[in-house]
C-alpha cells in the first residue's frame, strides 16, 4: 500500500505580505514616474511632452524593479538570515521551473514593451521635427525644400569654437536664436571646425553638428520665454561657456524684430570663449594646449547674455 504526501496548503500570510508589498511598490513607482516630470525645465516645444512621457514610463518601471529588488534583499537580511554563530549549511534547494520561466518572460516582455513605445515616440518626433543630412555644398533648392511644412526658415545655425551664429532668410544675423511661437521652424545646422551639439533642454532637443555636413531639423516652440542653448559636445577648452539664448515670442514680436534688426549695422557678436582665452594669454599661463577661439561673428543683433533666462 502506497501513501501520498498531503498537499501543502498555500501560505496565506506569505501571499498577503507579497500582495501588500507589490501594491506598495506599484504606488512608489507611480509616484516616482509622476515626480520625474518635475526634474525637467518647462515644456517649450511640441516634442517635449512625448520625451517626458517616455522618461516617466522608464522611471516608473526602473523604480518598481529597484525598490522590488532592494525590498526583497532587505527582507532577507532582516528576517531570513542565519544566526550569529550558525555555520551550518543551508537547506538544499532545487530549481523552480515556473519561477525561472516567470523571471525570464516578464523582463523580456518589459523590454519589448519599452522598445515598442520608444519606437512609437521616435516616429512621432520624426513627424513633428523631420531631420535630414546633406553634404556641405548641396543644392540650395534641395535645402530649401528639406521641410515643405516649415512655416519659418530655413534658419542657418553656425557653430564655432566657441560661438553661435543664426542667419535668417532675409539676411539678418544674430547671436541669439529668435523663434515665433506655435510655428514650425526649419533649422540647418553646420559646424565650421569640430563636432558641436545644439542642446536646448526646454525643447528636449540635442542634435550633434558634424563638420562637412548640413543637418536639417525642424521644431515647433510652444511656450514664450528665454531658454538656454548650450553646446553639449566637448568641442574644446571653452565649450562650457559656448552658450546662447533661444527667444520664443509672438509672431508679431518676431516679425518686428526681423524688420528692426535688418536695419542695424553688423557688429561683433557673442564670443564667450574669447575673454577667457585673452585673460589666460595676458597672465602668461600656457596651461593645456588649446586652439585660439574663432573670430567673433559679425551680426546685426549681438544679444544680451545678462538678461535672465526662464529655463
């Protein structure tokens, strides 16, 4: 006569504890995802909300995994560790096929879900701001037709060591980028020396500028204000001061600025690296090897870096 071992009844207490822990972890992950929106500057372009939503999703999933793992580790350390002088072997444990399948399939599904959503966001961003690359010297007609839906531009963006220059279709040159609100603007990015990177945090925009190429990129500002523009690429000794402003204003104010600025005589524009370089040379400090800054651009509007920016 054979006997079978009685089936173990489920541990209700353990199930309740795990359920409560998962629920708390979900709440924390949701709070972290919501909190992540406050880590960024104000949203100032049509692309901003999509980038922030993607980041919030990844923050929530990452928080759930992080606090879940650390919670299990903390529980084990507090309640399931051996006694102070216990040197005996632990209980023999065999593999659990169901558990192994679960911790393989669930992360795989999460990765595919994040990848699918990221591709969807990327497609949306490409529709909002199409990007194309041309060789320097490309047919001007092709550059003008790079984004037929653009309402403003093309605006040439010239990056140098270490200054920015913005050239508008009517010939106006400026050290600051002026844009009309709620209108699609086509930018054509060029570098005259090394790799630079146009970075406007409020727009959620970071675009590398490659020497020998013209990058056509479009965006639509949605918030008026002064927003910081930075060179996010290590382009040399003074890249940290290679900054300017993006001024988003009403369509009327933008048109008036273009008309008024076109009547101004060219003058040296912003050249933040020059003052630091000249000061170093005056001290006789050779220091690290560096190239001299490029001559300041001759512009109609040199801008005013002393005015506080909004983000």
